[in-house]
C-alpha cells in the first residue's frame, strides 16, 4: 500500500531528491524549496537518485521497470502468490510494474501522470469493493494509472500553498508504491495491508523548508469510488529538521465498510527514520540507517466495537496494531547495501488483511457481485482473529543511481492458514480451466519461505 513521491508547484520532490521547477520564472522566485539542501536519497520509501535525467523546463519524465523471479518453498502447483502486492506469480519471471509518465509545470499550473502496466495494476486494486457500487467499471477505468492529478500553486505567504486533485500516492505505511524506492522488496504486513493510493484532493502547506502539512479529502481507503455517502479525511505531517532525521505521521478517518454506513474507521501511521553513520567515500561501510514504523487503527459501529470485547451488544473488537523495523548498511561508496528487518501485525476482524487469491477468496465474483468466489477456507467476519509476523534480509548491487539488483530471503507466518500451500488455490491441477470436483478445497498454510530476485530500473 504510500508513498513518498511528492510534487509541489515549485519543486519536483522525488521522495527525497528535490529539483527546482522552472527556476527561471520570475513568479516562482520567492518560493521555498521543500527539504532544500538535504540529502534524502538514503531514506526508506524515497527516491535514491541525486538528479533527474529526463528533465526539461516544463516537463520531467520518468520511466520505471520492476521485474522479479521468486520461489516459494511451498511450491504451489498453480504458481500463485497469496498475500502480497509485490508479487503475483511463483517460480516464473514476472513483470510486476512498468511505469512511464512524468510531471508537467507551466508557471503555477502543475500536473503529474504516471501510467502503469504489469501485475501490480491487477493485484493492488483487487480488494477495492467500491467499483461494485454503481456502473462504469471503475477498475478498468483507473487501473492503468498509478498517479494522475492536476493542480495549482497559490502564491500565499512566503512559501505558498499547493492544491491537487486526482489520483495520488498514499504515504501510510512508509513504503513507496514504487519498489525501486524501498529497502525491502516484500513489504512487511504494516505496509502491504495499508493503502497504496488515494483518489481525491490534497492541499500541501509548507510553513518552512523542513516541514510539510498535507490535508486530504478523498473517496476512501484505497478506493476508486466511495463506499458510502461520506468521503474520507486525512492528513500527513512530515518534519525533517536535518538530512539525517525524518519524522512523519499519517492519520485517516472514514466510513469504508461497503453497505455498512454506521461503521467508522480510524487509522494512525507513524514513522521515524535515522541515518546514524555517513562516509559516502569510504570503501568499507559508507552509511547506515534504520526505519521504525508503528500503526494503530480501529473500526467501530455497525456491529463492531473497536478495541473492546466487553460490550457484546456492540459487537466484537475490530482493530489493527502493527510495527516494522529495518536496518540498512551501505558499502563501497553506496554501490552495495545489506538490509535486515521485519514486523508484526494483529488485525481482529481482518478488515485490512489482503484476501487470499483464487478459489480461496471471499471477494465478490467480478461477473456477478451478488455472489462470492471460492469455497471459503478463509473468512473476514467480525471477530475473526488474525495475526502475523515476518522477517527478511536482502543484498543490493547498485552500480549507478538508476539500477538496483536485489536478492532477498523472506519468512512470513500467520496465526491461521493463509499462504498458498503445495495444492495451490485454483484447482486440483492448478489451471482455471479444470472443473472443481466435490470435496476439493484450496490449500492454505500458516507460513512460507521465499527467495526473491528483483531487477529494478529507474530513469
């Protein structure tokens, strides 16, 4: 689910690397540059490039490629990955993401368009129930855009205010939607089970070059449309007092349970990033940093009761608690890096857990939303318990600012059967063309071990 790619009317902030937009224009001369002079290329969830290559006066282009080969030791016969938005297929080379587009600016007018292709254009929005409300196939209308918005910079005060409307990245969960910006490939539960995108309006207020305040009015929690009559509300506050420290909080409130307008959701996401060593010209350790993220959320009303199980009349507890920690060490003038970390999560009611895929999914049938897919070995009802933990380690080779080659090992475990076992989640043969015989059930297990090889390119 986020992420750190931000554009202001006066700067192109590529999640840490900042570029002055159209500096020659007189009407922008007085505007402050967010995080001016700070090196943020080390941050988890941020662009590690020090300069934009495809930059002109009115347009800064972007191209990204994300491909992976991953192998699960469960070896599911249908080659399907369960419980991940980074990967879809096991034991195959897959193109997860191809994105191209960029940022446009002319005087104070601004816009960004990023098109997306590959498996992530399918697996990220699949849990969005809002397209089943009404007509016009929102899944198909939006799925090939990762970002698309327009806006204007108002010259108010010393720094001005930016107002954007459209489809933009969520910052909840720290990790970037774009894998090339993350320290780990398979996101921990905190990031993978929180939203990757928002559809609505945001206002960027920059009181100083070290602080950003960003309110949101959006359709809902990672949704193309609205679930009920009320939109979602939220805000991001990011403070970087110096280039070695970053603090941020993201908070959200909305009504995101389909057809249950009385159910209210609150979520708070908070992160601390510290670079505790830097010597970029060292042939040994060149820098070291860690990121720590903690989330707290709950739903209340409409048959659920937040954190409390004491009042049975209001329903069972339904909440989300999670944390993740990663430490990263760079070597040989930042050409290599080693990352280790992991996280844990508990989510009674399972309202944020990624549903299993295939015949194990409790999602509506796309051809008939009144029916549900699968034979229901997995459920998402109020009171259903779910907890999990994960750990991973990886090694990166980064010959230049545009290419990352990563090998990663990840272990994940849950309190209930959840991941694809050897029998898969599709059919006895692994093919969707095979009829489902009586008595067959998807094979879900409680843990998986996986090796990932990823090629990440950005220009």
